[in-house]
């Protein structure tokens, strides 16, 4: 038992510094919608997704690379960008063989925090690529931090639900002495039969925010398991689809 790697869940970027990032694979979780959109773009043949932490950097890099510049701030397409953070904006007919430069409110910020803290491995996770993430973490046999992007450092339900889904699938392969991981799994078990209705019943803040923008379709997609089952692996400044 003691030979198993450790698994922890950071429920907010504000808590990441409490964990041993330098010895862990960090899973960036931003279910609504960054990491769902990243998985979808790569699944549909994008050459790479480059996550950046500011809109000006996104615009500049997009010009340099001839890439598609996209992103959101507070759930809406960011000013100066043409495309947003909806997975439905990136079908194969549009994104195949192209580079997507993406900036988002929470997810890309957390990725850069993990990078700056010396994480030896970074992947992104969402329900659309749940199996790919789970299989990779089992195979790697290394310590794991499930990093929830949350909402402006505040806990949110959907990222915690995804962390719980991963814990429920891989817990036999890890030592888990982590209350947030156990709580996340309990929350997921409570809602797993219908995550959309669970979010609604729990009065989830992001459910209300995106529903207010008419994005129910996005929410339902982002809560559906394995519909873009690819592994986005951070490598040399880019997220690429890694072979499992």
C-alpha cells in the first residue's frame, strides 16, 4: 500500500501552494468551459492549443503564429478576440490542423501557476475526456494534484464534481489522505446519474451564469463523459494531444 503514489485535490487556485507541485502531475480542471473546449479542439484535430494568461498576449501570439485567437472574460468573448470559449465553436471543419491561442478567466491562469511552481507534468481534464485522464494517471504511477480552476479563486461545484469523478475511477491506485478528494468523490456520487440536473438543483453559480447567457447546450456538453476523449498534455508551451 505504501508504494502507491499520493493524490490530492486543490479546490481552488488559492490553495495550490499548499501542495507539493514539484513532485506531482497537475491536472488543470476548468469544466465550464476551458478544459472542455481544449479537449474538443484537440479531439477535432487542432495542431495545438496554446494557453496564455492575458488578452494582449493572446492577440500578439495569434498574429505571430497565424493562429486562431480565442478566449473569454467573465463568461463572454473577450474584447479584441473573435472567438470564445464554447466547444461548439471548434468543429473539425474549422479547427483541424490549426493552432488555437486561448485565454480564459480561470483555467489558463491556474495552468501558468502550476507551471511557475515547477510541476513536472501538466494535463487538462474535463468530463469530455474523463477516461483519457483517468487512464493516464493510473499508467504514470506518480503523485497527482487535481487542480480545480474554480471561479476567481472561489470554490465551484462543477470542477469539484470532475475531481470526484476522477477519484472514483482511480482511487484504488493511490494513497488518498485528503479530505477534499473524499468530499469531491462524495459530491460526484450524489450527482453522477444526472450532473446537469444536480448542478441545477444545487443552485450552482456557474450554472446560473452560463444559463443567463443562453448557454445551456454548452453546460450539458461539458458535463458529458468521453465525447472528446483525448489527452491534452502540456509540452514546451503548448497543449498537444498525447498518445495514450
